[in-house]
């Protein structure tokens, strides 16, 4: 776990939510680290830290376990494996996890983003999801999702989510930074 005692975005720079978290972090003057790996395609390549194969392997887990925990099958398992491995580092290095996506009826979050949420639960990290269908934030508390808007704390945090960011999701990220830090830096 990182020992930094100031807010710092840890993300993957992917298209959609992660890139928007990065743009907001820059606008508010928040430090950020974008985790990458060989062959990683990013929209927001800012503050890149490239993970080695050895580092990635620390987050390795059977795709069968991921599929079972998430209740779905992943095609392109080798490509998804590297994303799953990098999500491990994002969540492990963070003190809170903020996600944009869709909470499903089984309490998982749609797509690969859902693995970050599951890791946050397993690692006992505070985790919030902005559900783009319900247009509201939800906090995982006591084994279920509770409506609650987050604020970014004074330590490193993960900002991740769907590639299919809606206008409401984008506005939720901006409002989160505004609520947490006030007006953006000039």
C-alpha cells in the first residue's frame, strides 16, 4: 500500500471513465499515476508507470475464479488477464475506490470494471459506484449497496469505470471533484 498522505489518482487511462477521472485530476491539480503494461491502449497517458511482467504477475488470478465471482464468462481471456492484473495494483495501492458503471441485480458491477469493485470488497477498501442507469452514487456497506455520495479523501484513490461513459457519469465525476476539492485550479 502506498504511504502517500495526499490525494493521488491511480487509474489505467482507458477511454471513458478513467480518462475523465484523469482530466478532472489535472484540472484540480491532483497528482496521478496511470498504470500501464505492454500492449496497453490508453486515452489518457499521463503520469505513466509501466508494470513489468513480474509486477503484473502479483495480481494474477485464475480467470475461472474471476468468471465465477463475477457470474460471467470473459472472452479474450489473455487480454482481460492483463487488465485484471493491473486492476489488482490500482486497488491495492489505493485507500478508496470510485467507479462509474452499472450495478447489476447480483450486486456485481458490469464489465471488467466489476473486478475492481470485487477487489475493493475483498481488500476491505471503501468503494462507491455511480450507477449510470439510476444516476446516483452507491456505497458498499454491510454487504449491500447504500445510496451515498462520496468525497475523495487525503490519500491515493482509484478512479475507474466503463468505457461507455454517459453525460451523467461525466457530470458525476466532475461533481465528485468539486465536492471534494472546491473550485478547480486555474
